[in-house]
C-alpha cells in the first residue's frame, strides 16, 4: 500500500484529511488509494475507494476541479467476492493491441474507434517500427482498428510482421465481415494469423441482415479451417438483447476460449443509455439461466471491477462493463491486454481507449503521462499472477 501512496503523491498531493472527513460523514469505510482521471481536464489524479450502503465508490481530487465522487459498483458484496487471479487466461497477460487503420466496413453504435474512411492507412513499415518500440520478444501482437481486415495489404502486413517476429502469436480484432471469404481467410492464416477475436453482436445492433450473415459465415469458416477463435463478443444496447444472445451462445457448437457480453459505456458514440455495472449483467444472466434450466457457475479467476467470468451451459463467458473517465480505477487495471493507441506509453486497454477518445475523437491534447506504475514495461517483470498483489 505504501508504494501506491508514494507514487500517487509524486504527481498530485491529495488532501487525505478532507477525504477521510467526507467519507466519514457519509458513513462510508475507506478501502484503498488509486489513480483515476479528471473528467474535465483529463489529468491523472489521485483517489480513494470506499464503500457505503453496500455500494463501491471512488472519491478523487483534481487540484483544479476539486473533489468528486463516483459509484464504481452498485453491489459491493458482489465486488468483494471477485477472485483476482489470471492463471487461466494468460493469453491477454502479455497481449498488445496496435491500430493499423482508421477505416471500417461497419458502423457499430458503441465503438470506441469512430471510423474515418477518408484517411489513408499508415504503411507497413510504420507499423513494424511502432511494434519494435514495445515488443520485448514474448508478447502476442494483435492488429486492431477500426477494422484491420479492411486493409487491402492485410495479408502482406501479417506476413511482414510474422517474418520479423516468427515466434510471436499474431491476432486480429475484427467484426468478421471480411472473413466470410474462406479463400481470403485461408490466405491470412497461411500468412501467420494465429487467433481471431470476433465481434458479432445482436442482429439489431447493426440492423443489417446481410452483414450478420457474413459474420456467421466467418465463424463457420474459422472452425472449418482450424483457426483459433479467442473470443466471440456481443455489445448490448439494452438488456432486452440478452435473451437472444444467451440462446445463440447455448445453441451453437462454437467453442472460443470465451464469449464476451458487455453493455455500452460513455466512450466514442454513446446513445445516452442507462448506466450499468458488471453485477447488473451478471445477475441478469444468472436469472435467465435459472428460468431456462441452463447450468450456471462462477469461474474462479480472471476477475476485476470491470469484468467477471462465468460458465453458461459449459461455455466460458466474460461479463464486461467498460469504465469511462469518471470511474476509471487504475489499481484494477494492472494487467493486460495492453495497447499503444496513444503515444505516451503502453498501458491497459481500458485506460488507452479512454485516452484515445479524448485525444482522437474529441481532439483534445493529452495533458500528462500516466504514472510509471501502470506502464506495460513495469508490469511484465512481475512474477505474481494476482492483480491485487502486483
């Protein structure tokens, strides 16, 4: 705990006396120091978590904008029962996402990357040069976008990166539309792609039957060609979509490492939907399973404030709720996957997409660098797999 206090106080002194008094006046109990972001000036700022009325909250103080409080989880009992280990899911432990295009062939409502189809893609040489800055030789390299497969030279990009780092796993985050072409999928497999993360979503999400048929064909193609499907993901615009999603997961023979179900959050294009927490979706899934006689159980490990793992009918499901700038709790993000979406250091994915949204979607210059504690380069030399003890 002293290490966290020291690093927090290095960049912004928090008046802990005022924090203690404020939390005490609410009848709350302090838990741990952390780092968050000011949602007005975007600086990294110190904070403290506490619980009150069985809810988890954060109190944080910006030297410009003062003290604010934000709920992190409406069910503190649920939160404190999460198990913080990553032993079963080491794939993301040293996984780096790097953007290779700003263009896309879809228009997803909750995408953190608002596409720009008028831009030119950066060159393969630029991408390789960027990867060389952070690749320590033992990381999984993942191509992200917007939509990485929209690059006409994507097979060549895969070949070049594989030639440069033959021992590294190569993956791609994709909506799967391009993968409906089996010959093209085979081409990128032979070029060196080893795993795919496919965003599928509810049929109403894109509201395009033709594109969804291609996505379903893409998944079938992956299994036919023996491509590893790391995850198949769903983003919900409402909990009403959950029933169809769970039916589809349970009724199909798909066997990714895990499925992903998340509710939208205030990053990128946000439709002003209600605020949700991991416990909300978790409980809705559990209720659905009980009503339909579907086996449900918690999966030990790989949990944190922003996602938890469950088993639904024998299939692993990661229940996700992204944080935003108001409620990011950096002590929960001392793990991969990591990203280089902004140029001031490789950090956790959620931290990066928030910073990317500020810089690229809103056009605001990032005012500071993240504390060294949260940089990838300072996490990989830690032997322990326990989040809380890193």
